[in-house]
C-alpha cells in the first residue's frame, strides 16, 4: 500500500511538471524529493502516521529548514481513525495530510481545517466577519446568541483567534458570508541558524567547517552534511570503494532535484570522481586554507569528470 501511494504521488507530481527522485529503499527521513521552479517538496509516506519515530520527524523538519523546502507527511490513518480529506494533521510540527488532500492541494484546492487535540479548527477571515456582522446591524452579543456561543468568543474571533469548524459553519450561515480561510502548507518554511554545528567530531567535516563553511548534520538522508553558504554543498564520508559508490549514487539522485554541489570526503582514496560525484581526500583537504579553495578544487574535479 505504501509503495502504491508513493508511486501515485510521483505520478501526480510529474503530471504537474515536477522533477522527482525517490528514496524508498534507503533509511531516509523522506521518500520523495520533488522540485518545480522555486518549490521543493520533501515527502515522507506512512500508512499509520502514529508509527513516525521522533528522530525521523525531527530530521525531516530540520532538512526542510536547511533547504528552504516544504516538508510534508502523507498518510492513511492513525491508530484510531482514517485521515479525512481537506484536513491537516500534525506530527512533530510537520503538516500531515491524506493522499487525496495532497492531490487537491496540487490542484490549488487549499485545505481549510486543522485537527488539533481532537477538534477540527479553522482560521477565520476576521475582517470579513466583523464587516459582515456590522452590515447586518448585529452586535457581538446578538450574533453570539444566534450561533450559541459567547460575546467574548465573537470578540476573539474578530481579533484573529481560530474557531471550531462547527462554530465557523454557523457563523457563515448566519452572516451569509464565506469566512473560513484556506491553509497554505508553505507558510511554515523558515530558516533557523541553530541547525548549524559549532564543532564537529569527524575530522574531515571539521576541516571543512574550519575553511569557513557552516555545517548541518543529518543521519537519515542521502547526504550526511550540508552547508548553504554561498554555494549549497552536500557532503558525505566514505572509505571503501563500494561504500563510496553507493553514497555517490544516493547523492546523485538527490542532486537531480535538490540544487547544489556534492562531494564525498575520504581519508584514503585517490580517485577524483565516483559516479559523477567528486571525491576529496584527507590529504587534499590539508592543502586548503579557505572555502574558495574547496570550491575551486571541486570545479577542477568536475572538469576531469567531463574528460
């Protein structure tokens, strides 16, 4: 079922003009990376969204933050109920939606409801609420009586507080106005400097950091480290030829969608390029004194790849 859902998501994204890569059979915090213009999705698919492990959720959010991407989880059910169409759920501060909700979103049909602590919550157009009430000559007290709530609640709604779906539907009926706002799943894309490490235990990555690159670490992605300064750079470490080749393939798949350069750092490996990914040895790193040197070296290896 999960593989079928991933296949369906990829098909829909490709129909919408997205470039798509999948990471189904690796221990990644996302199964699908998809880009179209400035939009980058990192999507994880679960049948039961209660099976999401904290470390996976945390890393998916961290990656979305680092890459300025929209991290999203597509699921089918919880332990207690199936996910409903048009409702956004939440796990580890990541939006969770059903497959149909995600498809609707790609067709520009915005979800309107958040599920929060057992309640369906909606955001109201508070300016329209206030204007519609005044247009009908109703006081807050009179409107509250008609929808069976309190004047204090009406006051809070007109100041921007969310309401339950039930109350919102009553307000829309009484005022004959569309009040419920759509939810933009892109709204939480923020950048946080705290994702960067102040010191690294790995010798090779620490050397790169000392060249002047801020580095964020990842354990469940196609790459192990990332820097977005000046030129986005994806990094992994490897020692044996087979290991380096595997990591190069994974990074290559990611690089087709996630814009940036890639490099594999190796303590003792002499080949310049593996699977189109530059390999930089410990000895080569020791000759570099600033980040410009590293990018020039990568450019040289990129040139070697073409010949």
